[in-house]
C-alpha cells in the first residue's frame, strides 16, 4: 500500500490558503507555473465565479507527490457560507493544516475551522503565512493562536526577519537557519545571533511538551541527557497524532518560503490512512462494524463526499476509498440506495484537470462521472459485504430567500435545476411554502444564495430573482358572530337559490379550522350541505383584512332555506362562501403571525449584544444555559423580524454565533404593525 497523506487546508477567507496550496503544487512539480489568486490563475480556484470574486467556493482536490509519498491536498473555501465544503473535506482526511495570516492574526473563520478539527480529533499543523506582508508580526499572531486555540500550539520554526526583511526560518529542532525563495531548495545559513536565545527558549518548551508522550525520554530529559533530533522527531509525531501538540510553521506562500519544510512535515507528522486505523460502518443488521484501511484481505468500502453538476459533462462524484480496491469499468453496490451503480472511467483530479486511472486503492481519493443515483454521503461497496459508512454532518441551513423566475421559460426549468443544485450542495434545502405558494431556498447566508443564483444562470441558463420570503400571516375572528346570506338569481328558466345562516366563533390558537352542521327540520336538504362546506373551505383561503388564510375558527351551519326548483350545489356553494366573508367582517377580525422558537449559541462576550438585538425584534428571552464556554439562549420572536437573522447575528457576534429556529405557534399581531401589513398587502 503506497504511502498516502490526506490533508485538508483550512483558514479564514484571505489568509492565503489557496496560495499555499499553489506553492506546494509548484514546489513538488505537480504544476510548472506558480499561479496567483489575484490573476485568477491558481489550480484550485478555477470556477469563473471563484476567479471573479477572488474567493474559494468549492473544495478542490490537489494531489501531489513528495519524496515518495502521495499527498492528497483538499483546498476548501474560507468564507463561512461555504462551511459545508469544509465539512466534506474534513470527513475524508486524516490531517489538517490551518493557515493564519501573520498580518491579520487569528480571525473568526479560523476559530470555526479549529472547532471542526477538534470535533473530528484530527492531527493538525498551523502555517503562519504572509510573513513578508506589511504589519506582519509572528509573535503577536502566535500569542493570539495560543490564547484562542490553546498552549499546545507551539512553533517548530521562527522567522528570520519580518515584513520586507523576511528572508527565511530557523528550524527549532536542528537549530539551523534556512533562507531562499522560489522552487530552489532552501539554503542553510547561520542562525542570526539576535535570534539564538529566543530560539533556544522556544526549543526547550517544544521538547518539554513533545516528550510527555514518552516516559523514557522524560527520564532522560530530567537527568540532563542529550535528546537526539531523531528522538525529537519521533515524539513530535506521536504528540501531533495524539492531539497533544500542534506544530506551528511560518513562511510566505507567494515566495515559497517555508513550503519545502511544510511538505516534509506533512509526511513526517501527519498519519497515513493505514495508521489512522479503522472506519466505523453499519452493516445490514444495524450493527457497527470496523472497516480496516487496507487493501489486503479487505473488500471495497468507499464514501462519496462531493458531487458537481454540469449540464454538458454530467455529474462528477468525488469519493474516498476506505478499504479494498475500486476499478474502472466495474460495478459497485450503493448501500444507502440499495442498487448497483456502473463505474466508468476513474479519475484523479488536479483542480479541474482529470487524469485517468485504472484503479484506486484504500486510502486514496478520486472521482467518477455519470453515476445514476448516487448522492453525497452514500457508501459504495460490494453487494456481498454491504455496509454504510457514517455520512457528513452538514450544517442546517437557516437563511431563506424566495426564488422567482424571470420568465415563463425560466419557470419551466427552475424546479428541475434547483433540485440538481440541491443534490450537489446538501447544505441547501428547497421548500414550497403552502401558505404563500413561494419556492423558498434555504442556505447558509446571503453570499451562499447569491452564488447559487449565479450558478443557475451561468451553468443552466435559468434567470431567477431572490427576494425575502413573504410572511405566512393568518387571519381569525375574536368575537362570536352570526351571518346570513341569500344567493338568489333569476335569469329565465331555472334560477339560482341558496340561503344559509352561519355562526363563527374563535378557537384556541393552533386549533385550525372546523366546520360543523346543526340543521334541523330539513331547512337545507342534506345533499346541499357539502356544497355549503365547499364554499366555506374555498373562501377561508382569503381573509377579509389582507387576503391571508383563515385559522382558529369554528364555523357552524345552523339554518337556511331552499327552493325546490332553483336551488343547486353552485347556489349553496356561493351562499356559504359569501356568508363566511360577511361573518369574518363582523367578527372583529385580526391578523396572526408566526412566532419562532430560537436557540442561539454565542460566546459570553456577545450575549448582551444578542439580547439587545432580540429586543429590537420584539423577541423575548426564555432562558439561558452554558455549554463549553458558550451561552445558549432560548428565545421567541416573530418570523417577520427574523427574515435576515442569519446576517444580523453574524454582524452582532462577528461571525461567532449560530442559531436554529422552528415554528412554535401563532399569535395576534400588535395593532400598529397589523395596519402596516394590511396597507402593504393592499398596495401589491
């Protein structure tokens, strides 16, 4: 089994993660020319939208070879609206590299990435990038890293110079300096005298933490014996894989300073798939089963973690092989869907470029085109040994926009295209709102949905508008009232006659709508009563205040009259509908609005701001608890005030808060707001 490292690159937007990936590809010889994000020439950001916006939107597969080891890099977006791509990358890798900008320091996106790494217990390296930038400060950045991510984040290198004077690094294990940029090997230099004392102090701390995993070395250290570089490398690897140490590196991706040593360290400190051990799957009996990452004696088990839809090429599915071998022109079993899939030509991907391969073995990552029904999170295996691997924990989308087609042609294609895009991106959800008859697409933020809108236009030729969703208000009555309506029409020949008496009475919130009959003495023949009910049910769809559906009302048909010749179903249907309208007008009608339950998780420092913001939204805090150093606020607020809450909360908490919400109940809209809603509805 070939040596492999599967590594995901993570950072806040703009820290230089994609530039670092480009530098590693260039230094390793995977590409011949060093691209730049600003020029739109990087291997990773090849989508036209990524090039235009100078930001990653999709994860990219970037395999390279380094000193006999295949490194499958996965570059991920840094913007939090695309965290689902990050989660997919984390799911199929054994190690992570977090990139931090030396000028900006540790930013909120980096903190979120760190939490994801910690959640999956992935060994991690940190690369402090852009040391040649104005205002770059390694030591201030390191202090921020240790304060927020923990003291186990320790430098294994120190920078030689800073900003325009940055020229290389000091290796704290060998205590040698290295300078030089570009593709040539770093040149060994003397450690500057001004750095020697500081380097010795940092080296001592690094060794103290690393040797904690080896009792013999602890004894050796305490007795003052010399610990060799090889012993330090060995325990650093153990400590990194065990989660006791996070080595911190330094450099400049654009100048390829620090890239060689980072590539060495990926191979040295991060585990191979085989070392990572086993994956847990569920078999057909519902029992957990360990899947050993190996070729020998193991049947195929693989997980699809990414799909891309293209109107010309079709669907491309990226997968990670956990055990066994997958071959081109074969058949596999989709354990989630319960069907056979035909595997055509297998590929490895380098950005957008495809390289055909005959097979992929355990631990490796590749892609295949045109699978019939396989989606993200599905397990591909053999029918003889069907198991289901754990899927991907995608975030729940909480920002919705109504999707409106620009033209009739767009309408015809819109739902099909939206379904394809939602299949490609599981953090999207599409829902038809029955009360407003709108298509609502839910994503992770406004940027996420704007990208989806552009993707629909460019990839599939469908133009849509995105608007805030309509609030599904309802109407009800607050007083018992009676209404009579006689529908009488003479047109020559048979006329029309239907005469009904209805009683309307309010019901408790959440009761819905009830229709009952209390006809006595044959005032209305029984065969006409269904027509009355049909008229009432149709009329309840539009209330008298603003045309919203009626709720929480009991309607009783208690009297009426008929004509032996002119009465008909249509006449009684009209009479029932008009009597309801009349009764609604007389029953002191009011608007009802949806009230949502909110669960908001925020760092303690932002709690006051979040509560103040809720107060401006007519919200009420129900309680607060703590978990892992964060406050969890439970609250209720009207849906009308929460249409942009994903954006508002991000602003109030600087991106450090998250929330979920769901409908709890309906309640009466305050009069001053009700009138505004009614007026706005009439203006449409």
